C-alpha cells in the first residue's frame, strides 16, 4: 500500500477498512458546507464505488504525526482529455479538518502540483 511521509504528515491510499473514517471526514465537510451527510444508502454506494470490484474513485487520507485518526482526505478519479488524448485525473475534493493545516498536510507531502496517482505520490 503506497504511503508517503513528509513534514510530520503521512498520506496513504484509503482502503475498505478506512470507510468509517472517510465517511466521518465527508460528514465534516458536509457540515462545513451546510449539507446533509451521506445517508446509509449513499454510504453503501461509497463503499462499492470506492472499494468494490471496479472502483470509480480513489481516496487518500492524511494523518498527523503519530496520529491514527485521519485529519483530511482527497478524492479523485480518472477521466480522459480529448485535447491531450490521454487519461487524466480529476481532483474532486481536498478536505482537512481544522486541527491541521491544508498547506502542511498536502503541499508538504506532495510539493508543487498535487501529484497523487493510483500508485504513488511524487516526493
């Protein structure tokens, strides 16, 4: 399982076992956006769409130094650029709780452009 540590933060790809923590972070984003959190049916779809036989999206979690509970997440999925005639990634969300700095959690772990791919994070 790819994971990357830098400046006290670890980024790693989420697994099916991480779904409760991911849903908790999604609910925190929903609260911030004044939207309802995912209901039970939507949570089931998240599990299948993210961690089923044919995933539709990829999620990465950010952890503070020595922390076991994630402080943030990013969700992205593959799409296709007809202009470049190549697969590309679409970054849907980056969310970091108020307990961590987004700049520290993400930019320090993947300098420059957020370089998450299905297999690695360039450091």
